[in-house]
């Protein structure tokens, strides 16, 4: 069996151990030897590797896999204060979900990616791409985006939910086998989930996922472009602008129910479209905060449930009669990973099983 040294790093970090901590717990393992092995500069005996992966509760065969450790091609929507530890946990989580999706593809057919990508680097604006995408989806100019999860999934984007900390909204990426995925924090309000989905859709359509190195100065621009795409996709300028002139606090509930977006995003949209003055924008935000709506808006809105990833798990459990233990064995993963990333995405409907 050919050993991939990066997989040991993955397993160690997933379990939350530093090289120093792990080496102190394994007889015959020193931190320098572990460091050299993880950098691909030296080898460790199979006996010692077996001790390590057994301690980490990973199958020995996991070391032969190749879960991508590159994160440059992923796009995050997150708070800037996220810690290195939390970021590492999110990276391992989405990579494991991507790996599971690739493994599931041996038994089922994921929908083909049908969206048209229009790269910003080719001169298109986020607004143009958002309206092009709305037309592709058959949305009328003044029509809100209702079943956003279904619209993305029937066109080949797999959505999975993650029980994550509150500084992470979502991430979009392609799996090692090329399936586009959005991982979404399940703990947020529906309006925030919808904006995150639109934001990540913007990344997938506008920003080349195959660009291995994004210049530092472009990273903030990419986020701004994805936000602009999301705002135009969910609240098209041509449809909403006239209603935002002289926006009042009492208007927000009605507009939120219609456009299925947060009140805060509607206020921001009015500002960005020059429908209100800076003074009005400041006043609305002060009143918004005074009412406690910055922490929690007065009511939530509708969002449909993502189903593709759920269906994939359900199909393996029902149509193919796998137990979680058998799935873990078949996917070469610890059973706790199957439970963490699949059980939280349970569903009872079906996908097509490959013959």
C-alpha cells in the first residue's frame, strides 16, 4: 500500500493534536521524525504508522487516500476574526464532505452542472452575471428567488449543512472529482442562509475554481463581488429600486416577506442603490439596533431544504442497505465521521442508483 504522508497530517489535525502532543503519546515516535514524515522527507515503519492511526481512530487504509489538502480554490463567507483552529476544523469538514460526495458517486449519479460560468476576469460585472443567471433559471425580472436550494441542486450544485460555530457562514468548492459543492452553516437564520447560498453561487459562477493561487489583493475584491452578485440575484436593481426611495422602518417587514431577504440587507441595498441619504441610512441602522434587530430580526422567512446530499446518504442506507459501519468501512473513514457529516443531513427521498 502506497502511503500518502499528507493523510496522516489530516488525521492528526482532525483529532486536534499537535505534532508534539501526538508524538508524546506514541511509544517510539519522536516529534522530529513525525515532522519529517509529514513533510515527505522520511518514512515511518508500518508498525509505527498503525500505532498512530489506531490512536487517532482512523483506518490504516486512510493513509493511502488522497483528500486534497489545498484550500486556495475554496471560497469562504466568514467573519475576519475566525481563529486558525476554527479555520482548520472547517477546512477538514468541507474536505471530508467533498470526499464523501466523491465516494458516493461510485453508486449514484449526481446531476450535471448546468450553470453557465462567466468569469469576472473576462470583463463581466457581478450584476450582469446575476441577471444572466436569473434568466437562465427562468425567473421573471420582478420575481423573488423562492426555492433557492432546489434551483441550485437541479442544476448540479450539491448543498450540505454543517453544525458549525457562529463565525462561519459557508464555503464553496469543487470536490477532487469536480463536483461543485456549497457547505452551509445550519445554525443561522433562513435569510442569512439564503444570502450565503447566493454569495457562494456567485463565487462558483464568477471566480475560476481552478485558479490555484488568488493574489492577496484580490481576496477582498472577490468577497465584494460575491456580495454584489448575491444582492442583485436576490433583489434585482430594476425590480426593487423604485420601492426603496425614502425607505422607512415600517416598510422593512413587507419587503422582507416579498424578497425573502433580511431587513438589514434591504437597508444596505437602499444605500448601495442611492435610494436613501447617508443620514437616513444611519438613522435606520440606529433604530434597527435600538429594537434589537441586529441580533435577531422579528421573524424568519422561508427557505427550502437542501436534498441532494441527504438523498445520497439515504440511498446508501435504504436502497443499498448499508449500515453506518459498512459505509465507514467502504469509504475508509472512522464511523464518527459518517455520523457527524451524514446523520445531520438525513433524508428519506431517493436518487437514481447506478446499475
